C-alpha cells in the first residue's frame, strides 16, 4: 500500500475546502485504489445512487479516476469511478487518441463509504484487465461543487490548465508484481 498521497486541486480550479488523498495497493490479482475525501461532503454535488455499470461522461460530475500506463509506453488506460457505482474503462494509443475499448474480465468493484468526516471511495480492478506492469499512474478526481463548478484534482498538475491525459502528471510508479 502506498502512503496517502495528496490530490490537490489545480490552481485554475474553483476552491473546494476539502482534503483529497489516494492510496493504491497491488494484490496478486487486483489493483485497489482508495480515495479519501475529508471535510464537509455536503459542499459537493454527488451523483444520485441508482444505476450501476458502464457509463460515459462520468468526468462531467464528481468522479474519481486513474490513468495507467506501462512504463515506457505511449498507450494507456483511463478508468472512471462514480460514487453512485457507475464506471468507465477506456484505452488510448497516445494522449487523447482512443483505441478500442478494452475487453474486461470483470467490471471494477466500487464501494462508497460515508464517514463522519467525509467520504471514502474504494475501487478494485482486476489486474488482467490492465496493461502489463510496471506502471505509471495518474490518480485524479473531478469534484463538482453545489454550484456546478468543477475542481480538477491530481497527484501532479504539469500544465497551466487541467489535463489529466498529460503523461507528465502520472507520477506514481508501481512495480510489475
């Protein structure tokens, strides 16, 4: 398990007075991502619970994400996790150049846990649905406030505008096993 890593909002994003961190853990068959949001969760607009399964456009509202690339490769995968239980999994040949969607062994498991001091989101992804390791990861989130403004949070913001698809922002390195 990595230690909690801060995911600050991009300087161009609206101020959201919440603390967001993420951790990841490699299991023999799974990658476990644990996002922790601390503060008054009522400051955010949350997707309504209900439908689960694959969905597009999750990043237009509060959503937790991961960008995963094999070290040294230009291709990568993008995963989106809605606190309502919906998810998306995309493949790219290069930044923003879509490849056919990956065949999934199983959909990710998503668990939202309301805490007295915030919200946790845990996503479990089968490793066989991901590119081979070792990996570079970009852990990100989009937080929608109650006014509909979006804050873009990430481990690293390499540009003057938010761009989660920029590989320079994928600063977490994980071994193959």
